[in-house]
């Protein structure tokens, strides 16, 4: 991990999964394990405290959005917009048609 990377974390806050740090390949396995028990009742993914995502982080978020039916994604960390365009994902990380 680079010295500038921020350790990723996630917590549940009501109907939201609130992420912070860097959502990258290294962080995804631990985040997935934490999120697996919290999927029921989630309608929001809060990325306001996320500094950066890579393709593994976007894959995690897209899968969580699909499994939970989350209708809101808040925040725009570095890398998210580019990866959403590259993978043709909509604003809620669903596949755009």
C-alpha cells in the first residue's frame, strides 16, 4: 500500500453503508466480509469520505448496489466517474442501457 493511501472502512448508518478511505483491490475482501451481513434494508451507498476507488472498488460497489437495490450513491471519489463511464454504469452503479 502506498503511504498516501487511506485505510478503507465501512459502517452501517441506518439505511446507508458509509465508506471511507481508499476502495481498492487490497481493501475489497475485508470490506465485502463486513458488508455481507448488512445488506438488508440498505438504500444508500455513502462515498463522501472515500478518497479514491479502483476497478475492484467499483466492482464491490456495483455488486452491493445490485444486491441491496440501493437507489442513491452519494459522493464522487477520484476514479469513480472514469470507471463508471468505462464500465457503462449509471449514477446508481447499475448497468446503463
